[in-house]
C-alpha cells in the first residue's frame, strides 16, 4: 500500500469555538478549550460590530493598510485585523481593544508573515491566523499554532484567482483528482485553501505547498466535526484540517491547528498484562500563494 499524504481522522475532533455576531460553529465555553476559536463573516458585518471603528492599528498595520489599492481592499484589511483581535480576546477573556497584533518577517524584517498577539495586562497570548478575500474575512485563534484561509469562488464572467498560478502548487495526484471532479474550479480552490491553512499553521512558505500531497482527500467538503489528520513535511507534529462549513455564499475556506503528539512511553508487558504497542500515527504531508492574511 502506497504512502498517503493525508488520512481522515476518525474521531470527532476538537470543535471550534465561535465569536458572537459572526458566522461559525455553535458557541461553547472557551476556558480550557482545546479547539480553535473560528470566525468568518462578510467585511461589512464585521465593520458594523461594536468596537470595529474604535480599535487602533499598529504602525506596521498602518503601513500595510496604506499599500491597499482600493477602498474595498482597505475595508477587508481592517475587518480581518479586528476579527483576529476578537478571536484572540475570546481566548484571553479580555477586550479586543487590548489585543495588539505583530507581524515581522524573520527573513527581511518586513511587516508581514505569521501574526503574533500580545495582550495588555500580561494575559496569555494565543496563536492567531487571519485571511481576507473580496469582501469576506476570517480569523482563528488557538492555544497551538493555527492557520486559516478563505477564498471567494469566481462568478461566471468575473475573474478569480489565476488557475495557472494555483496549479503550480499542485502535485500530479491532486491535479488528476481535480480534473476528475464534477466541479474542477471548486475543487482547485478547495485544495488551495486547505494547503494555505496548513502552511500558515506550520509557518512554512509557499515552496512547501508544492510538495504537500492532499490527493487522498475528497474534493468535496469534509463532514462537520470530522477533521483530516495531516502530516506536513518537516513539521514535528500532525495537524487537524477542517473545511469551513458555515461561511458566506460563494466562499470556500479551511482551518488547520497543530495537534500535540502524546510522547511514546513503553510499558512493561509484565506490569500491564499486555503487549506494549505504539499507537499508529497518521501519514504524511500541504497549501497556496496568497498575498492576503498571514501567508509567510
């Protein structure tokens, strides 16, 4: 049997928490929650939330905002960065106005790359990720590295992402699976957001995406609460990958969160009365070029 890049996690998985006022799974208490806090919404709905007009962008965020070429792009940027603060505040129990986002590229020193959070008052800082695309924004926060990505499906006659550019990041198996799908354009974008979420969670760049093979995953969305357990090449831990279900019409998205592996501790057969076995781990490796959100 050939090695696969991914396998379905048969357990129920960790349910994401949600942010009130925006789309997402059913809410549950956050204190001690292991699953990520996830929120997806239309830009205009986020900007209409209380506090969305009151928070302060950092100097680095202000510089990036100035690079946005249209009013719509500026609105997406502000909404995504406020939504990320909301998700982080859900984890800390504080106010989104007390959350500060930092982005600093470890290679060039520029204000981009994986975002980091600090909270006034010394509250524990969660891991966060954000994404935005054509009037829809998404954010996720978790106690472990997390990545989220959303893309808008192109409407007929309206150009979307350049499919030729996306295909550069496909493995032969993924390309064959997409060609055989009844909706190739949707399947291509789904592979893209899955890979993007994974590379954001690992902190790896786009080159890793081309070597990550997700061809064993179905082209359609995963069942709610049934994540795929994925091994990304070079990552020390597996990741749970979930397709976003409660999203605005015409949007596809995915969220990935690192899963800590339980250390293997062999026990004595004499003491346990049974043979000591290592739990079988999931198989191997992932995502997409995006100039939005927190792509490294």
